């Protein structure tokens, strides 16, 4: 048995039209003044209006901050903090994709504990209790609703800071698959591949435990069986429901086991080239699977349980990327060979790489980039 010390801190409310329970759940928990953190796209498709209607029915006052953006930066968090300080909510609601939820967590750190986001870069650096938070994801990807981490980029350097503390966990995650119907096909593809990468990476990390392994396995089953269906028929609500739950389960696995080298390799591609995270991690993951299995027999066994063999799993992952229209080589996304050493140096500084089952350094990460080139 693997060592175990775990507790699920977030209640999951999952089902069609679950967003209509937002007001009731808020009032039941004793909150009366909610700041909804979201982005203009989510406002535009009507999800925010529906959330506000649900809150109003339960006599919960609310205000919307729609300044979250993809890969939220310290500037976005600071803008939300200004709104929060003036409004003084007793609850934060992250409504949208992972960026909205991460931005809400970032606002929470600063609103509750002061300072700057750099003060919370790392684990367990909150200085006191934090504002309660609900999450309402509109994508099936990041699993941020089940995690205590916020990924916030420095506005100037674009370096992603992982800021985590158990006190930043959401009290409730409301998973309504109908909200994902408004996603553009590209977002469905990118978030779906991201969620798959979470299931695969969490299954083998050095921090994995019995709980994370169970969630990794179940998330892989739900995601791998339903991603093709969602991309072939975007109106397939049953498949979208499974994808959303699978992404949340992968988030639970991350919370217990962290991630690995594929994310370490992906983050510099996003920071340096603006490559969408799902594209970057989807491209790198098959090569990390091959690397890990060639150096660790335990990885080979775990990967075989997912795909028949590590080779088959790597091919399946590449096939998923091709199926949803993503690129599978670095040359296809505008990376030049002479830029690989710089990327490897940046990847070696990524925290997630420290949990990879096979130790990685700048040299080994460069070799993986070369394989992907």
C-alpha cells in the first residue's frame, strides 16, 4: 500500500441544471453577499445571468467581476482585488473555465491575507483564514474546482506561479454539463486533452497514493471513453457529463499527487510562444510517457493498465490530439530547433517536474524536446 493522508475538502454537486441550485446552496451555507468572478465570454453566453437569477431567488446579493482572462496574470488579480475590497463579499464564486476559478483564488489570497501574489508562490503560505469559495466550471479540463492551487502568471515575465494552500479549496463545486454546451469546439478539444494529461500524469508521480490512483484511473476511464463522442457530437450531454466529472476527478488526483514532466515541458511553450496549455501538454505527454516507461518498470505497468502498453498509450494520446485537431510536433507550432536549449532550461525550473517518477534535469528535458521536435 502507498502512504495515504487525504481528505476531500470540496463537495461535488453534479447534474444537468445544477447551476440553478447556486442560490439555495449559498443561502444554506449562510452567505448573503457573493462576488462572482468570471470573464466576458461567460457573461456573453448567459451563464452569469443564470447564476445571478439563482442567487437573487434566494435573496443573496451579488456583484460581477468579469475581468478574468485566459492564463490570468497578477494584473487581473489586482483588478479583482480592488472590486472585492469595495464590495466586501462573504463568498467568492469562480464561474467559468480554470482561468476564472484561478483568478478568484488569487483574489482570495490577497483579499484575505494581503501582500502580493509572489508572497503565496509555493505551498501553505496563506497567513490566515480565507474567504469561502464556490466553483462553477463551464469547461471540462483543468479540474481547478477540486484543487487548492491557483496558477497566476507574473504580468511582466509571464512566469506561472503555483500558489497553493488548503484554505484556498472551494467548499462546493457545482458541475452542470449543460454549461459546457456553449464551448467552442477548440475549447472542448484543448480542455479535454488537458484533463486527459492530468489523469495520465497523476497516475505515476512520486506523490501518488491510494486515493489519487483511484481517481486517476476513474478519470482516465471517463475521459478516454467520452472525448471522442464529445468531439463528434458536441450536443451529447451524457458524454459531456462524463467529461466534466472526469475532469473534476483528475483535479482530485492532482490535489493528492501533483503532476509531472509533461507539464514542466508545456509551461515554457505557453510562456515563450503563447501556445495554449492543452496544445502544449498534449504534444509533450506522449514523449514523457515513452521517457518514463523506458526508465521505470512501474510506469510501464501503470501505463499498460491504461492503454495496453506504454507504446500503445503514447500512440493513443497522439491519436487523441490528431482527432481533435491539435498539432503533434514542435515544428508545427512554430518552435525552432535552436530555441530548444532555452526551453529546456526553463522547463528544468518548473515545480511540477520535481514530482516526475523519473528524475529530470535540463539535459533530459532537452532530449524530450528533441524527440517532440
